[in-house]
């Protein structure tokens, strides 16, 4: 069953699904696309991007990436980050998205957004 979020907005029930995110944001992804990538692949791609930080960390710092790739990492963190602050590190799902963009892999951005929306809702409760 695809993930969905049930909310009440202005006394109306709203259901946010992966498909509704896909339709509204027009990512061009599909439910069959990858949501996560192999950890070794992510590390190899970040090494090729000139990453010079600790590779076994939970998140990678933007400051440790070579200058030509720093802007890509910055855009992904700013646009797809679900945090209110701390825009200098990429978490695991952001690192997978960056690798998918670098390797032109089909990636399920819609699922990633819905999953993080659900995580944010669960943290506030």
C-alpha cells in the first residue's frame, strides 16, 4: 500500500499521497523508481565528487565536497531538506538523491517527500 498522509486543514480532511505529490510537482518519476541506493555506491560517487570528509558518517558535510559539486549539493539540501535549520549537511536520503542525479538514475522523489512528511508529522506528536 502506497504511503499516504491524512490531515485536517481548515476543518477539511486532506489526503496527501505519493501519486498526488507526483502529479502536482511533476517530477516525472514513478512508483517503481529507486527510493534508496546501495551505501557503497553512494560512497564511491561522493569520492568521485571530491569528498574529503569521513565516509562512514551519518551525513556528509557540504564543505567537504569539491567546489564544482558543492552547488548541486547545496540545491538538493535547500530544496529537498525537511529541516528548519542545519543546511550544511546532507542526510542519507539526500545523498541518494544527489547520486541519482549525478548518475542519471531514475529516482522516486515523490516517495522521498511523502516519507519525510510522515516523519515530520510523527516527530511532532
